């Protein structure tokens, strides 16, 4: 089993930067990829970004490409999401997720086996 704990959420103004962290514990050696998703009330959870472990492959949603950066620090078992030039539409609860084995998809909820509890981000205009 793997446990994921997110941190770093908060309230920021539009245009600011924020760093989210996802700390993994447990059988971290079984993780093949880690991702960030986000969700707002009444909407489905949507993909934000993902990074494979060891394969150096990253993926971003079009809405955050060129603004967000995912960074995997294997030594710390931590994945970061650097959020730059944030917009009010980035407001959501952000969830960290991890895969237990390599799958073809990095962008679907169903591709991930473990989830954190989420950290809330609010961007004011």
C-alpha cells in the first residue's frame, strides 16, 4: 500500500505562484507514475499533470501547459506541482494520485490506484 499526503494549498491572488507537494509513504518502490488532478464542486475530477518514475515522461492538460510544472523528487518520495500565473479558474481541490504499474494512460482517473485527501487552492481575481 501507498499513502499520499498533499500540502501547499491556500488562497492566492491571480498571477501569483504556488507550490503543491505530494509526499508518498509505504511501498513507494511500486509507484510507476504520479499525477495531479483537480475537482470543483459539481464537476468531475479532471487531469492536470503527470510524471512517470524513471521514464522521464510528463503530461499536462492544455489548460495548464506552459504555466504549471510537475517535478518528481525520488530521493524525497515527493512530487511537486509548481503553479505559476494562476487564474481564478485554477481554483479547485487538488488531488495527488499514483499508479501501481505501468498503464497506457496517464490522464484518466481510472489509471491510478492510490489517492490523497486533497488540498484546496483558491485564486482570487
